[in-house]
C-alpha cells in the first residue's frame, strides 16, 4: 500500500469547520480566505477518498461518519504537533503561565497533572491562584491570568467557556448521621464552602425555593476540612458526586422531607483574550484527562 501523508493544515481546517459549523468562520479563525479553506478540504477528501462534511443547502451540517473518524485522529495529531513545537520552540523559552483554579483541584487533580506538565515545559514558570469562581474570573478579566478553571452550576453558561466535565451535585451527610442527623426544630444544619462558592449558592437557592430554613454550622475553603466537618455530624453538605469521601453518604431525605433537586456541577475553562499558548491548552487538557480517568474509575 503506498504511503500517504495527511496535510496537517487541512486537518486543522477540518477541525475548525466542524467546531464553528462554518467555512467562513473557520477561514476567519485561521487567517485564510474561504476559497483556500474549501480547497484544503477538497484535497483532503481526495486524499482519503471520502466525503468528510455534510452540506445542507450550502451550510455545514457536521461531519460524515468518515469525517468524524478522521476528526478524532486529527485532534490528536494537532495536539501532538502543537505540543512538540511548543516544547522545542517558543513555549520552551522562559516564561510564565498564570492559572486560576478551584482549591479542591489543588487537593486532587493538580498533583497528578504537575509532573507530566513540568516534564513538557521544564523552563516555564507557573503562577497559580486557587480561589472561587468569581475571584478567578475577575482576575482573568483584569488581565491577571492566562487561563481560569472554575466551577459553575446552572444552565446558562458563559459563551467563551469550555466544559471540561460535568457531574451531579449530591446532598451528603456523615455516614454515622445519615439516618439520624441532628435536627434543630426542622432547621437544616449545613456545612458549606465560603459564601462565594457556587455550590453554596446552588444549595441556598434550592432551599429558598423549597421554603426550607437552614443554619450554617461550618464554613471553610478546604475540601478536606469540609469533609471532616460532615463526618463529625456538623451538618449536611452538597458536593459533586466524585467528592463523596469515606465516612460520608448520599442522602435524599431530611426531617421526613425529600431534599430539593440540585443543578449539575461543571468545571469550565476560559482563556484570556488574544493568542492562547500551547502550554495553556495542554494544561487544561491534562486536567480534563485526569478528571475523566478518575470519573471512569
């Protein structure tokens, strides 16, 4: 079988067209004319002998089955290409990557990501701000960060954000107190993160809608500290299901009533305006990969 080589810029054009659902938007993104992008896709389709994009009345309606298969490889090829270039070229030079993220990622995902990331970018200096979603988004808007990873609850999402993962929020209690939590005349005792935490906001909104009185019996910024408080029976909490720890249990009822429904929890990534470095994209991808592997396990 003759050896054939895929045009990496055509693969990049394919990915941009699928992501934007538009030849013109992809051309603008890549700094090319629409006719040049169309020619790249035509030659790519001739190379593989397959139609890669569905076109309906002149508009892109997603990839064909063959296009979707090639797109999966294209994304891997582009990631490796950009990563290889960044490692030996401009991003290998001394510089700083400024990252904002939730504190719980510092306790879980961050330690798993750092060794591999530092091996790829050994000369890159990191600045990390562990804070609430509001704080890291404010820093990003002010130009103080290159990328912000932040928690989000609810349906409406910032338009420029990328979803890294999503999972249910769960009501939790200490396992020893699951069936007999300490009640205060029907007032729900809570153990929560600080007042700017999106999980705390989701809880208080749900309880307000259910007209359910509550009292705060623990507040802190550490996931470890919060879990200790819940295990000791200080109150119920709400966390993503992946943070259910030993000595804690899911609960669905309290004081004879069903607990209110909660929105999903998401981790979003948002980049500073302008050119996004390969190092920033790779760090975000590594966080998503580590989290996905743990969710699957």
